[in-house]
């Protein structure tokens, strides 16, 4: 079973993780998700988790000690832990990373805010033998915090765990999983009933019953879509 822990100053933000496929996967003990409030690791009356940056500059930086206490509280030396720090400066998340994370045993998501988490947090845990630290971004833009990014990564990764999806065959023909000559493709367009909707017909090949021609058409469409995206 994959253990997933999330640390945030807005734990309620993460309640959607109990819905839909993720909720059912937890009910079937395929994954376990726990959400932790970073402010529980503070002692002052204001539950402060940030301070001004050394060197000056706008904004506030999240202090290292609450993060260290929060991570230590949910791990031990026997755990093999992958610590995922969400940051716009991180490596861009993709399907290959989703597959990698889906095979792990314990993921911890550090959902930072403000100008980010003190860099020494990642540095400290990267120096521990049982930790692997990943700085990850979901795109070339800035969010208000790491919670949304964490949910994106968790949903993309956990659906690859056997048993999470109702029909595992659907994983074989979806975007970023279809391959052609070692090129990863996006998915072909899909249609359902009725055959004509508001004057637009479903492509005739899909109604032909000729599975060889359908497979050929779908591959051609996936290649066309992928090439279009590369040109935009």
C-alpha cells in the first residue's frame, strides 16, 4: 500500500483527495492518505510558520523548523521516503514521473506558500540515507501554494497503481501512454452516441466495425494531434 502524507497550512484545501477514485482506492486499502497541519508544529501564540528572507526582498519565507518537526513526526529511520517539495523552480512533472511515484511506498508532499520553503529543508533530508528529495513543478507558472500541485501529482500517480482504475486497459490508450516509434503521443479524439450531433458526424471508420482500420485511424489521429501541439 502506498502511504501519502501531505503537509500544509491549509489542510481543508486538500479534502477533495477523499472523493472519486482516490476515495475508493483508500476504501480498498490500495493507498492511504493523511493530511497534516503545519501550524501544529509551532509554539508561539500566532502559530507563525514564516519569516523575512535573509538578503532582503519581497515576501516571506517558510521557516525550516516547523517543516522539520512535521516531517520527523511522520517518519522513522526504517522508512524509505520520497519527499516532494512543490515549487515553480522544480523539475516539470510528467507521465514518467507519475509512473515512478506510483511505485513508491511513502510519499510526503510539502505544500509550501509565500516565497517558498527555506532551502535547508530539502538540503537536510537529501542528506539522509532513507530520503530522496524531489523538487517538482506542474508547469511554468506560479500558484498561490503547493496544494493544487500536490493533488495533480497524486491523482496522476495513484491512478497508475493496479486496482485503482476500474478498467486497467484504459491506461494503454491514453495521452502520454500511446507510443509510436518511441515517440510518446497524446490520445486520439473519442466519440459516443449519437452518431450525428448538431450536424457533426462521427468519423465513418469508427462505425465500420473494421478494427484494423480503426486502430490505424486512431494512431494517425494521435500522431496528428501530437504534431499540432509541438507546432503551437
